[in-house]
C-alpha cells in the first residue's frame, strides 16, 4: 500500500472541509431553491436568466458557506 501523498492536521477549522461541504450543499440545496424561485419571475432571455441565477445564487452560496463555517467552528470548540 503506497503512503499518502499529503496529510493534514489543521488547528482550528478545516477550511478544506468547509469549502467541500459548501460546494455540495449549495448544489444540493441552492440549485433547487434558485429553480423554484425562478418560476415566480418572468425571465424572457438567457441574459435575464443568468442574471437572476447570479443575483439569487450568490447570497445562497454566501449564507451556506457562513453556516457551514460556523458549524465547523462550533464542532471544533466541542472537541477541545
């Protein structure tokens, strides 16, 4: 069995984990939310659709990231 190329033992919050979980949760929760919200708005062109997805998706991504970070920070405090 080959040795692992790299291992980490982060002090504090593991930001790699936070980024990965944020990515997955934003796709799993955020994409359906943006799609659902888009049914309530008239989007006549592709630029309008893209603009809507960015305007709604960006806050969803930021809120998801903050929640995941705060959860990771809370869990890290419990481990001490």
